[in-house]
């Protein structure tokens, strides 16, 4: 009985600490986790880069007849972009989440859909 009286509060403390650390992560870490999750679980598709400026890449793609317009901040991924960003306009590969097709990437730390 006393073991359960100690185990339940200890479990609640562990869950609380986990939630606290999960909330306190920086937004840039959250964006990196999002990119890596889409890379790991995403489906491949084709997109068209329409504009590049100030570290943002704007692109459009279609999934099951629905046209999506998206952008990705690539300022933290400069070392993974092999050419001048302004020359990227044109066709590109992308990965998108099957549960949320609006959640997509064209480049991350471990994958690139850029065609050079």
C-alpha cells in the first residue's frame, strides 16, 4: 500500500517535468523537429518554387487535387543549399505529411528536394 502511495506522486512528478521541458523548447528547435518528422514520415511529391527572398522559399504544390501555397524558412539551412538561392526558382521535390498535406518541406538537415 505504501509503495503505491509513493509511486503515484513520483509518476506525476515525472510527467510534470516531461511536460515542462517539452513546453520550454525554443521555437527553432520545434521547427527543426517538424522538419525532421516530415522528412521521416512524409510522402514525396513535386512542387514549384515561385519566389525566394530573405531566407524564405515560397512554393506551390498539389495533393489529391488541392493546390497548396507554402513557404519554408531556409536561413538555418544555408550550408545545405548548394547554389545561390535566387537560382532555385523552378521545379523541386517536396515531402508532405499524409495526415496534414499543408505541412511540407523542400529541404531539411538530412534530405533535399532541390534540383541543381
